């Protein structure tokens, strides 16, 4: 099994099959290769690492492939995160360049094949943004599992609602190319209308806020929800109104694939499914989930050793061959010495509100106070009464914030850290 991403091998295998649809134009694998070769011939690539600005179009995909044809390592960044780049690249200072950077001394050397696929930026929603290293073999092993588990022989095309620079965006692109499918590449303000059987990789918040755009598109045959646990209320509403096969995938940029399940009925609270083959789970003394598997990332840039396991930020337990999530460690609320999981309060409120997120904010007396931000037409009095009938007093939110839409990150994820920061800075005073 090759440890190196070899795009030319995919071109030889799939040739005239459609590879990418961008701006309503279709490019087959051979055309993609020729466009990538043009990028190679029109840019001076000298350094080992090449920085690329991610864009949702064919040009970025060809630049990414071109860097590999030149046997270099792409670093995928976004336009709005450039101010952090020099600091993040300290450990490889002098070894990187921008793709189109004019260089004074051109000494092009043939590089040895490198097992790294690319470097990507973490979102920073749970701390400082870092550069993670993803190697080809770990994703390739995972792709083989995805093809089988998600019945990808039933689909001709793959797409994602996540930005291409995210781990989910890049994973979907590379899975599509590896499996010989057609990848829909588009700006998320101008979404395509698939005409061939399509599998969509998305996030739970999109199923709530954006999916109705495709509700009646018969070409979309399956949906894989990633990047956050699906709650049963969302699942039941989705199954009532949509005909597509629904999967849930639990993982992260670091772990890639941890667990999965096909959902066609009631979903148990906190259940994120079976483990992927070869995944091993253990728990720390604080119930943090530790993952060992062949799908792990290489580590963060600057680390001197390979990663053997990942201690996730999530707290949970393993029971009856299923993995259950309780909360992120950083989201657990310490109220008066009590460890409170936001998901427990959210589950109670979710039966009477449209949306709810519970988070903690610092308090001099109790350590942290409990805040609930909700989308609902019900009054605060009604919500308090409902919670009081279901939970002990120490789990009652001290305040309810009423909004039309819960703020999310640029990746359309919920960040309790971000919400707590908004609260502390007086956004809802």
C-alpha cells in the first residue's frame, strides 16, 4: 500500500470519468491532470512547503494537485488567517514559500517523495489555531472504510457544505478523487443542483438551517452528518421531511474517523454509533476519550514525534459496542462544585424550544453560572417552570437569552467558548 499520494495513478485509473464540476463546467481526471501540469510549468516551486490560499474553485484544486506533482507539501490556509501564518510556521522557517512568490535564487531540486498530504489550519474554536499534519496513508485507509460503510457504490458524485479549507472539506475532496467520483466544487452562496446520485457531507447546523434548499432534490440520495452530535429531535424532524439515507460520523481533524451509524429510526441521546474498524477507545480518569487508530493525523507542526494516540476534548463512555458523548471537557460547567453537562439541560429544553445551547460563564461565588441561549416563542417563566419540573435546582440556568438565531463560527459550528465570550463582553446586556 503506497504511503504517497499519487495523482497520476488515479488519472490512469479513471481517465475520462468526470472528476470535478466547478462553475457549471465538468473536468475529467485527464483534464484535471493537464491543468495541474500547467500550474507546475507557470510557477517556480523551490521550497519544500508551498502555501496555498483555499478557494472553492477548480483553480485551487489544480494548485493543490500541482504541488504534489512537484513532490512538495501543500499548506492550505484561508485569506483571513494569514496574520497568524509566520508564527505558525516558525519551525520550518526558510523552508516554505507562497505558490506564486518571486524568488531571487532559483535552485530547483528534485525532492524525494514525502508521505505528508498537506498541512491545514485548525479552526481555533477550542483554543489557539494550529497547523495539523495529515499524511496520505491514514486518509487512504479511512477512505476504503468510507466507501464500504457509506455504500458509495450507490453514488456518482460527492459534495460538502463545509468550506473546502476545513478538514471536512479537504477530506470530502480527496475521498471523491480517490474513489473516482465527481466532486461538486462551489461557493457556498451559490449552491449547485446535483443531477446525478450524490452523497453530501455536512454538519448538524446545516441540517437545521440550510438543508431545506435541497429538500426536494431527488439526486441527493445520502447525507453524512459530521462535526457535532445529532440530537433525536433534529433526527425525527429530518426523517419526517426528507427521503435521503442519513448517517452520522464522529471524528475530528486529528482523529479523522472514530465512530459512525446509519440512522433510520429513534436516535439514543448522546449515542454516536459503532467504532470504525481498528479504532481503539480508552478513557482517562476524567472520562476524556482517548483514540488509537490507523486514521490518526501525523501531529501538529513543530512536534518532534509521531502521534500514537489522541486524547480528545470530548468526555464520554463506551457501552454495548457504542460510543456515547457527554460533553466537551472545555464545555463542562463547574457550578458550586457540581460537574454539569450542558447536553443534559439542552435535552430538557429542546422539547419545548426550537434551538438551545447551554454554556457556563465565570462567577465569583459559584465558579461558573449556567446560561441558556434559546430560539423560542415561549416566555422565560414557562421555560423556568419546565426546567424546574425536570432537573434539580443546581442545574437550572440562571439566565435565558432569547435570540432569532444562535451565533456560529465561520465553519457553521457551535462554540460555547465563543458564546461565553460574547456574554462576558456584554453582547446580550
